[in-house]
């Protein structure tokens, strides 16, 4: 009995030392609890009203505060006739998970436009982490329109916005995301599937446990990511391909996702045009599109043929679509690449833009809007 206790104690001490070593030598991005969400019948979920908390990772620490209407912004006053109001939509890249409110590109854009003189401009941050385009459109139709925006600025993050709307609901039309304990989780597929494999069943059974360790143990995250890579290399798990949205030939899932995105963008364009609201789409790039050495490393690590992929494809197809349908479109990728050699624009582990990244995006959008004379709420020339 004493030997068994000694072995258990040794294992516990060893794991604690390993946890400390990982935190010091190879910090990992945890998934800390963020009790910031509440269910919503139309949007699946939304931000809680009057929330206040701290979101912390090894790379950054931010204060998260929502106002009385449940968005991450200051209290919104009734719109004044002499104010040009821009409503910002997007996911975590625009919200942003990685910087405080005043450092987001929405608020830096507001400061830039107001510093130019002329009419006062307000830029409202109505972005929500993990939102898809379908949720952003529904939010605008139900809630955002009540804020009386003169323009809508959609931050389209190419890293996942091509397929998030398609994956939001399963084949039965049920949401694949739920709110539990004021946090969002993937729903258990066992509840909807007729048949699940033993592997899927085990993953569902361990869902809560994996979530707990993913939120608290950097050692767990370190081992999880490297075990995934090892399984891929040994052929025991499907290879981790480069992002589908950069593939020269889309997968079936990606093609369906892109088709849905096009439909939703047209609905967004129609909704805003009919209400004399200006619509601007800003394509936000991924970290490896800007810092291309990461792209090269990905192919070397997983031994993929780079000739099968086009790093700029997401922006190209978005640009072509917007041009065809006369939707204003801004691509900040070239501008970000031009300064990437001077320093990182993203947090390496989290892959979110850092304050410098937000500052550059705000500058590019500000310059674009000033060239287009945005502070006048009128129908744009088409």
C-alpha cells in the first residue's frame, strides 16, 4: 500500500513540475472560462448585458466590459443628427479577444476619422466572439438597425468566416453550439446522430473533462497539440491540411460554405441598400498570410505540396464577388505585409492581432473612408 502511495505521489509531483516547466519554457494558449454569453432564440447566443471580467492568456490580459444592450462598447446614446454612425460587425478578430476596447481597430478608426475634422463620427463595436456571418446579419436586422447606423463595417476574418455559417447548424437544422454555464460549447453530436463511432462517443463522454483541462493546464494543451501532430505524421489521424479556403480546388464542405457566404452577403447588401445604409466589407487576414514564414513552416511540418494552394485566394474571391455585386471592399493584406518585417502584428500563440495590428487596420480603413468621403449619410454612387 505504501509503495502505491509513493508511486502516486511521485507521479503528481512529476506532473506539477512538468506543468511549471511548460508555463516557463513553452507557454500555451489556454481556453480560460469566459462566462460572458447567454442563449438567444434568433442568434443562438449573444453577449450578456453589463458583464465585467478579465480575459487572460500567456500573451495578453484584457478587461471585458459589455454595456446595457449587451455589446462590448460604451453606453450608446440616442443618435444625434450631426453624428455619422458606423456599426461594426464581426467575430473575435473585430471584437477583439486580444486588446482592450480602445485599442480595437473600431475605436482607433473612430479616433482617426474624428481627428481629420468635419462631421463627428461614432464607430460602435457590435462584434461578438465566434459569430458567423448569418448571426451578424440577424443581429443587424433585429438589434443593430435600432441604433440607426449610417454605415455598416463588416470585419470578415478569412480564417473561418468562409465556413462558420455553414457549420452553425447541423443537417436537422439544430445549432451546433450551445450556451452552458454562461459559456459557449459545441453540442454533443450523440444527441443528434443516429450512429456514432466509438471514437466520437468517447470524445463526447470526455467533453467536460477535456474542457476543464484545456482551461487550466498548459501541460495538457502542450501534450494535446503535439499528440495530434504525432498522430498525423504516423497516419493514424487524417492529415491536417493547410486551410481549405486557400486550396486552389475547394473541398465539398468549403464550396458549400462559400456558396452560403455569397448568399448572406447579398442579403446583407440588400438590407443595407434598401435602408440607405452604406456597407463596407473589410477582409481581415490570418497570421500566416501576413507573416509568410509561418506558411512555409506549415508545409514543411506536414509535407504538403504548396502548389495546391494559393495564399491570396480568400481575398481574391471576396474582391471579385464584391466587385461583381458593387459592394465596397477593402483588403488590408498588402499593407500588413509591407510592415510585417518591422515586427509582429499578431500574438504568435493566439494568432489574434496585437495593438500594432489593430492600429494598422484602423489606419487603412480610415484612409479608405476619407478618400470615399464616408462622413455623409447618403446613397453611394454605384
